[in-house]
């Protein structure tokens, strides 16, 4: 079990971008909604599954030109849960 936890921590630390720069988007963003965060996922399959789950959960997000995914920090806990679920299911399949 410790190995799985270390593996998940490693994947998240390698695949996530901690920079909190503002994202440029083609759509208007409601500034009163809160601060913006972003992350990168290196694995294409995991990234696509996370995007699909964000759409299913009606979480406002947008993809940036650098391949990162931006979101409102107020949705951070839900996004963490979705990301963990997707990564765990990916690990169990492979």
C-alpha cells in the first residue's frame, strides 16, 4: 500500500505544474469567481480522462496553449478528487 501511495505522489509531483500564472483564454472569465490555478498532466490518456470527468461534473475549466488545464481554485477539492480517481483507475488498469 505504501508503494501505491508513493507512486501516486510521484506521478502528481512530476505531472503537475505549481506555477500560479494567469491563463489566457478565448472566453470571458468572471473575475469575481476567484483565483485561477492550473496544472499539467504529462500522460495523454490520464489528461483526456480528467477533462472528460471535469465536463461530466460541470466544472468550469479551460485548456491552455502550453497543454495545462486552468480552473478556479474554489473547485480545487473536486478537481483533486477527480484527478486521484482517474489516476488510480489508470494504475489499476495497467
